[in-house]
């Protein structure tokens, strides 16, 4: 089904869900709105420049963020697990956070990133972080990683400005390799996007460095890789905020169902599960006083969540679906006013 046109695939998924639920007289799902169809078409069409594929829908495939990486940096061969250094970042941060606002170039945290970049393997779970089976499961702190990345990049920029291109390149390589570790791990969307940011910022820094040193060959490689990562970042933001995040009128729901049931990435399926667990109760407003209802779409969301729990090939996704079914519910749901006027 992944190779079928996306609207056809979405209609098939919705029909299967309704037939499985057995809750509509004719077994037909609600008719999709124009906005739902627009999102599905964009989901099918969105493919960053330079991203090939097998002819399927790129947005629900496994994204390659490493094409071009080997031409820029040597990948590490050292022993150990780089995740040990990543976990230590949060420990040293408690002592170093005061110097990271505008400094920290020589901090212990920056040294940990440089050490991690010499280690060939990184596995966050289950040695250093628990499996991501609920939103309460401890994940790497994005803010801590971001601040140490900024300090590492400042160290590279200072070295480049002082004529020490070797030290600058070592720092940019460390940022790139740490990003490679994190995007390879893919244990959660936070881990993946943190790695993507590391690699994108490193590629931008390398572009400036190679322009300064006159290394035209690697300058072209760095620019191409930076452009590729920027396109993938735009895809990530659109998928998270629109395909999985445009709630008004249940606009994202058909796309959420497709991602939950067909996406190649477990972390995207987990993101979709959270939306399904919310949408099966309707659309609560931000003020906590009103929930907009559509029983037909709510049943679609509920059945999709059930199918993920019963059929997903990844045990952590099934566990995440169970957690979501048991724990995700709008606060004060019973006391909110329920509005059924938007069912047309």
C-alpha cells in the first residue's frame, strides 16, 4: 500500500478501520474534507531536493540524513559507547550551566562531545536511557545538548578566527559525528531532531571554514550537505506541525492514521499514537472549556490506536500505544462543553 497514491491509500486505511470497528451502518468512514486531502497530497509530494527513493512516499519512509557525510569527515573507530558521554552531559551541566550562556568553549561538556566523536558506536537504550514507551520515559535533554553544541561551535569559530584551522575542523567534525550518532540511534523524535540539528550546524560551520581556507572541493561538499539537511529539517517541521499537528477540523487525522500504521520509523509512529489518543476524544480548546466533537472521526482515531497496539511490529510502539490509551485524555473532559455543530 505504501506505493499506492496517498489519497487512495488513506481511503483504504480509513475504510479498514471503520469495517474493523463495525460501528457505522454502511461501513463507510466520514468523507474527507478538502483540508485533509490537501495535507495528504502534500505528504505524498514532499521530497527534499536530492532525496531519491523507491517510488514510494518519501515522507513515511526511513530518511537518509547521511548522504554526503563520508566526504566531509572520517567516521570514528574507537571502542566504547558514545552514549555514556551523552548521559554525562546532563551531570556536568548542573555545574557548568552558568558559563554556557556566552562561553563554555573549554568546558567539560564540550570535551565530552569531542570524546564521543572518537567512539564508533552509540546506543542510548537501554544502557543509559529507558526505552521510549511513554512520554514520562527519560530522554536526552534537548536544551542541554543545544547549549553544549553552541559552546563547541564557538570554540570552532574562535579557533578559525585565530588561524587554527585544524582545531576548528576537529570541533566541527565532533559536532557532525555526534549528530551522526544521534540520527542513527533514532530512539525518539527528540533524539533524531537533536542529531539533525548537530549535523546541520556543523555543515554550516564547515562551509564557512572551507571558504576561509580556500578548500574548494570540500566547500562544495559542505554546501551540498548543508542544503540537503536543511531540506530534511523543513520536512521534519512540516510533518510534526502540519501532517501530525493541524488539529482544527480533524485536518491531520487521515495523515496521522497513515503515519501510525505505515510509517517506516517507530519514533514517528509513536508521535502519531499521541495524536490518536487525543483525537479519539474530540478537539479540546486551549482554554479547557470546550471540546469539539465528531463521533465518526473519533472512532477512526480510536480504532487506529487499537490497531497499532495489536499489530505494530515494534514492541516499544505497542507499549507506547498502551500507555497512550490509558493516560492521554483531555483534562476536565466531562466538565467541558461538547460541541457537535462541526459534523457536516
